[in-house]
C-alpha cells in the first residue's frame, strides 16, 4: 500500500555506544530522556563498555531522541564510538531499562 502524504514513517534503530558508559547512570539518563519523546524500546548494558539502545517511533522523533542522548550524556560518561543501524519494527510499548547481557 503506498504511503499517503502526511503519513509518518516509523523506524526502529539499534544504537551501540562505546566508552565510559557504565557506572555513570547512563541507562537511567537514557530512560529519562526517552520519557520526553514518543519512543518505545529499551536500553541495556552489553559487555564491559557498551550501552545498547533500541528505539522505535516516527523517524524524526527517533533521530531527535538519539541526538539528545548523545548530546547530553551524564557527567562522568565518555562516548568513544557510536554505531547505529535500522532494524525491524518490534511494536514495543513504553521504554525500559532491560537486563544487562554479557
């Protein structure tokens, strides 16, 4: 079905942030920032120095949310590298801090 003018494009992005991102309230900061945006998904620790975010919503909203997270990390954090890619929509509701892996 073709998109109608005015229809918002939804997307889900997986973002991996590497650096000094654990032990500095990074996940809580991401959750707090998410509460200001209409996004769903999760944030979790992966391994020793990676925080993973998956955020789903209107493309422009997801981009603004990710930009805000990267522009305003918690004090004490250091972002060394960011990988971001589009992934399949999951239809999540709400944004949460998920269980750490690795």
